[in-house]
C-alpha cells in the first residue's frame, strides 16, 4: 500500500530462489479466462532483463519500458506498464516494480530502493 500511495507503482513481483514469492497489485489478464497471469519464474530468469540486473548486482531503471525489446519477458505485467525498476535482492532474488507512468519513479524512489 505504501508503494502505491507514494509512487507510480502498480505491480510488485518478487522472484527469489527460482520461485515467485510475491505477486501483488495489478497483473496482466489472461486472454483465455481473464484471470491474472501468473509469473513463470523459470522463464523470467532466462531472460535478458533478469540476467542483466543480477549480473550487475545493481538496480536497473527502465524509464520508458516501450523502448526496450525485453518488455516481452514480462507477460505477467499489465500492458499499460510504462516504467520498471529491477532491484536485485542478494544473489538469489529480484524485485520487479512496475509503474503506469513513463519516467514515473523519481530519483528519490530509485535512491531509496523502494524495497
């Protein structure tokens, strides 16, 4: 609740130890039944966005997600996700923080790591 009240955050996913540990906020809707698309942690971990953030061990901020071809690696986020923070959690996990506004996360949001 604090993230959504203080920032443009609409979606939060935590993948840790090869599993999705948390998926809250707005999720993509499945075209088949309209239910939330679950995170396929193993598939996500094979993608370039995850690998790049984990190798750098630093937060990655994608201010305009539409400009990144890696957007397709995030089918669990709603289509209107405009900005993204990838925050490594130690060596085994990552937080994916999605916002609905281009450049929606401020420098202060990024400096304090949100999570």
